[in-house]
C-alpha cells in the first residue's frame, strides 16, 4: 500500500481558451522573429500608424499655417518641408503598405485556405526592410527635412535643393523593396497555395484586387528604385542626365518617376476596392452583382494604369500628340473603376442593408471615390488641365480618392476584420460615430479645395490672396473634425483589446473561409485543409447560421 | 545518392507545390529585375536619341575586344550552369559541384576582365566624375553622359554578377555536403534562372554600349 | 524535362554563332539598321537562353507569361516615353561630316519649336 497520499487533482477550468496565434507566445523575440503572416500584419499595423501620426502632424501644421493669407506660422522653406514630409510619409510609409501589408498579410492566406504565405521568411524580411527605409526617412526628417515635394522633380532636387534629398530618396528606395517582396509573395501565394476547390472564380474579390495590386507593385516599383538611384547619383556626382545645362532632360525624370507613380496610385486604391467588395455583400446580405466584371476590372485597372502616366505631364513640354494619347487612355482607365461602382450599387439594390460601422465606411467610400474619380476626368482633359494643373483642384482630387476612398476603406476593413484579428468586438456605437465624424470632417476639409483650385489657388503655396481665406478656414475646420474622426478609433480599438466583447468565429455571419476559423485564429489557421465547394458570396435572403464551408 | 529528407516547408502540402512556388517566385523576381535595369535602358535610349554621334564616338573608346570575350565567357558560364542543373536533376553530385564551380569561375573571369577594363578606362581618362576626365571629341559633356550610363549599367550588372557568384559558390558547398537530390534541387534550379538572367542582360549591354558605332 | 547534354552544347554553339554575327555586324555600315539588327540578334540570343537554358519551353503557361511580362512592360516604358520625344517636332540632329575634325561645337542639343 502506498503511504504517500496523492494530492487531489487541480480543478479543471470550466472554459478552456484555445491556443491562438496571439497566445502561443508573448516574448518580444516571438514577435520580432515571427514568420506568422498574422503577426507580421500586426507589426506592419503599428509601424504604419507611427508614420501616419507624423505625417498627420505635418498636415495639421500646414492647415494651421493656411488659416491666414499671409501665413506667419512657419517660414516658406519650412512649409516646403512640411508638404514634402506629409506626401512622402503618407504615400510610401502609410498608404502603400496599409491594406496590403496589414490586412492582406493577415487575411489572404486565410481567405484562400492556406496555412501561411508562400515565403514566410521573406515576409518578415519585408517588414524589416520597411523599417530600414523608415529609419532613413526619419533621419532625413530629423536632420532638417526635404523640400522638393514628394515628387522630387529635377533639377531642383538634383541640383539646387539644399536639403537631405539623398537620405529621403534612400528611405523610399529601401521601402520600395519591401513593397516588391510583399507583391511577389502575394502573387506566388495566390497562384500556388489555394485550397482544393478554390478555383479562380471562387476567390473572394479581395484576392482579385490584391493580386492585381501585387502585379503593379512588382512591375512598377523597380523603376522608381532606379529613378531614385539616378537622382542620387545626379545629386552626388552631377552626372547631368536630368540637368539641361549638362545635356540631360528634367522631363526624363518625370517620365521615369510617373511611370511608377501613376501605377502607384492604383496600388493605393485597388486594395481599398477589394475591401469594399467584401463589406457590401456582407452587409447587404446579397451576392455581389457581376462578380466576373468586378474581378476583370481589377486586372484591367492594373494593366491600363501603366499606360496613362503622361497625364501628370501635360504642361511639362511633353509633346501634344503624346498628351492626346495619354488623355484618351486616362479616360479609358476610368471605365473599370466605374464598372465597380455600378456593381457595388447594384449589389445594394434590393439588399437587406444594415448600417454597421464597416458598411458606413463603405458607403462613404462609394460616394467619395466617385467624386474623386469624376474629378480625375476633369484633369484628364488636356484643355482643362492647363487651367487646373498644380492647383488645389488636383490636391482635392487625389485626397478624395486616397483619403475619402482608400483610408475609409482601410478603416472599414479594419473594423470588419477586427473581431477576427483580435477576438474582440469594438464598441459599435463609437464605431458608427467615428465613421460619421470622419465623413463630415473629410468633406469640410477637401470640398472647399476643389473651389480653391478652380479659382486659381496653386498647390504648395502657403500665402494667398485674401479672397481665398474663407475656403481655407473651412478646410482647416474640417481637418480638425477629421482628426477627431481618426483619433476615436485608435482609442476604442485599444480599449476593445481588453474590454471589448469577445467575438465568435463569425460575428457578421459572413461568407469566406477566414470566418470558418476561431477568432483569433490558431497559428496555422486551419485544423485541416479546407475543401471549397461553394461559390463566393452565397448570401441568401433566408438567413441561417453559417456552417462549415466544407 | 543520399538525400536530406525532402522536408516540405510547413506552409506547403507537397514538395511539388514548394518547387513550383520557388520557380514562380524567382521568375517574378526576374521580371522586377528587368524593370530595374529597364530604367537605365530608358536613360540610355533617351541619351542616345539625343546625341547619336557623340554616343558612337564615345563607344569607340570602349574595348570591344574585351567586351566580346566577356560575352563569350558569360555565354559559356550559362552552359555550365545549365549542365549543373541537369546534373542536379539526375542526382549526380560530383558533376553538379564541378559545373557549379566552373560557372562561378567563369563569372570571376568576367569580373576580372571588367576590372581590367575599368582600369584601362581610368588610365585613358574616361571615367566621369573624377578629376582628369578628358574626351577628345566634339562634345565632352555629352560623352561624359555616355560614360556615366556605361558605368551605371555595367556597374549594376557587375554587382548582380558578384551576388550570383557568391550564391553559386554557396550552392556548390551545399552540393558537396549532399544537400541536394534528384527530388530536392530547386535551389540550384532557381539559382540557375538568376544566372541566366544576368547573362541575358549582358547580351543586350554588349552591342548597345560597345558596338554603338560601326568600326 | 531533362534535355541531353549535346543539345545544350548545340544551343551554346548557336549563341556563339550569334555573337560572331553581332561582332561582324559592327564592321558593316547599314546606317540606322545597325541598331535594329543588333537588337534583333540580342533578342534571338535571349530567346534561346530563355527557352532552353531556363527551360521556358517546358514550363507551364504561367511561367511563360511571367517570363514575357517584364520585357513587355519595359517596352511600354520605352515606347510611350520615346513617343513623346519623337513627336515633339524638335529639329533632328544631323550627323556631322566625318571628315571634319570637330563636329559642331554646340553639340547636338535638340532645339525646341
């Protein structure tokens, strides 16, 4: 007989929390050395938020400066640095990585039924490269900034500017490789790692959008890299390729720069369109109208987007005949985007619409993107562009698309997938409030700028005739409201991490493989490889609990 | 031939899937490289269109004989690389190592000739950006543009060659250590794709830079 | 697909033959055709290398598409950008008489309209 008395067994907890990708380890090393696409997405989220804040401060300072026709808050040189930093950081360190590197990284493997992306270690490397580029950019800012505008036009940037151009160019160059690697990873992942039964036309439209985005990333970004390298060589050694005094041509720089930068704006909007294509069917409880049209439109935008760059150069001494071709192509490229807007609208028709936060952002996107897109057509007209080029009209146009469109889509996507990413619900009322505040603030900020531009106010100027002041005051007032609209989600998202209601696997009752996993998902996403048999977006008016899609 | 267990990376289901992904990944990367060099080709195209006569004059200053030999060296190295991949496909370790080393060796011969050339250019005072650039011809400034483009394109290419040599040498070491088998050799194949691409770039650079003007 | 060694050697021989052709062409003055033909020969070399050394001929359609995509996109850049320069109507540069010791001292900077 055993004299030792065994202690009674420890009480078994009533509810066992399953292991998920967050709880699997809490060490710093497990984050910084992770190859899990979900953790990498979160690393990117914090990184881009950091740069967004800096760029927003630059914008806020600019808007304060513009309250007064004579300026007075900052020197002209400083103002030049502010709009440059705002542009560079927002474009390369916030918008371009936003949906692809955060939501794309997190969701793509889950949407296609894979355990991870094709090259997880490359994925991690892309984040470190992004940080490296960011460090160069920060160094440039801290040591005095750059005043060339985010477009780095020569010969000012190559010969005359006295600011830290090369450091900033290096930052963008390095960050560009992060983009290329991400795009490469997504292309191979989407081609080679779809679950059995997941044919191309069963893929969610988010995947089609991100695939098209990745094609652009991969083909356009290298040209930017070599252009910035040439710019740096010109600046450092005076090679002369962009300087007319030395036999070069500044318009050559513009051709090379815009060959990348126009497709870059499609890098910045296509993922947003992908998010909208996910949100609308879910909150209208209806299959997307014209799935094939939307899918092919994404590809068409990616391809056609490479053919229109000259519309940034209509008044640069580019040949009128080339201008004609670029103008025509610019009109054509608007067609696939319009097709998407029609299809989203048709999806809403006779749908069962609920006004949850993601849907509010989607509505905002459709309206504001449409306005932005239509004003793009104004600019695509050669004659009109002569009047509107380099005015606030252009500024308003691209902010309607990038902020009214892309940032709203990003917010919508973040709210939509937040329960999946964190396992928590955000407070719905706060969400709707923030969406509304953002929409109102946005329109007050940027609509007056259309009028300003049409009336002749140039961009990148911080002093102006007194008759423009009313528009600038409106715009700045709007910007302060917009700031509140952006600050609120930061607060309640952080709050939700601890105190939010716990989310189930599929709080929105949405279709898609990513909703078939627990929230937050386990490290390898799926317990076993799913087999896809159903068509995408098979929402039905007769609601029932969404069961396993296998 | 012994094989390291053909371990499939955890994100893949089968070794075929992994191999296809690696191949596709390398091809996508090569597409980015085409565009990367492509920017320089654009600079070349514009500058040559602007100053055709000076371009041809300046091109005569380059040593086309060395350029031609270098082209032959790279073409031969591509053959070696193709035979290396074939050896890997057949699981033949010693030929694989031999061909890989020959490829790397020919790559180094290429770099050696380039170093010789660059030295010659320095002696002839046609290296731009440093003191002493002297071009006896109609438009020294425009000739300087040509030489900048020449050094940028061949310099970028040489960097790629160097990276290739390093990777090929690493492959040779791994091959010696029996890391590959006839099922598991995708690293060799993918390295081969990269090396052939580097060769293709040079195939275009040679006539454009060295043979711009007829002799 | 495993190709016989002899085949690889034949491809390499063809490449060397094309190289000899490239070299020989440099000694013949065909005016503006020189560049076009030289590029054509280079393309032929590139195609041989891609089809056989890089196994594009035996790869799936996806790889073949990706293999062409880069070059095709580069042609977009070169083509559309040069269409700008060539349609501006700038005075084309003239090849100075080679018997002169110095061409026009202003160089060949194209003048605008």
